[in-house]
C-alpha cells in the first residue's frame, strides 16, 4: 500500500491508500495526460492543415488582406477551442481528485 499526505487543516499525517484508489487516481491522471498531449498534437495538425489553403489564398493580392484576417480568426478560434478542452479536462480531473480526498477522510 502507498501512503499519501493528508493536507487537512490539522497536523499533517499519512493515510494508507487502497489499490483501488491508486488505480482510480492513476486512471484519472492517465486520462488527463492523454487529453493534454493528444489535444495539443491534434491542434498542431489542425493548424498546419488549415495553413495550406490560407497560404495559397494569401498569394492572391485582391483577397490577401481578408484572407489574413480570416486566418487570424480561424487560428484564434482553434487555439481557444482546444485550450478549453484542456481546461475542462483539468478541472474535471482536479475535482475528481478532490472528491476522492474528501471521501477518503
């Protein structure tokens, strides 16, 4: 069995952690890491794939300025969307760990 520091308002002490809890916490961390790294990889591919037509259209002088504006909006929206996926995942995993901390007391 592992032990974890219990950070209650009182003095710090250690409590045993069951194998089931270790697995659950490990699974939460695994999901968090998968979403974090996976969403970053997909975001990079998304931006790189979308860059190709934007770069081609940017070479057409009459539409170059609007294309740059649309690309900036597109890239900001993509970055924001993937960032929100990561933020929500972090919030859910952190909340789940907090619930486990409370239940374990």
